[in-house]
C-alpha cells in the first residue's frame, strides 16, 4: 500500500469529526432523558 500523508490527515480529521458528532448526540440524548424525568 502506498501511504499518502494528505489522505492520512483527512482520515484523522474525519475520525475527530465523527467522534465530536457522537459526543454531541450523546449529550442531546442525556439532556432529553434528564428533562423527561
């Protein structure tokens, strides 16, 4: 496999973005549960 620095940076950025989105979704769910109860 040929390793490309540019694609590697994009992969890391995408991983960070997905992690951030999942954290935001988790916070929303927790807020909804706390608000209902």
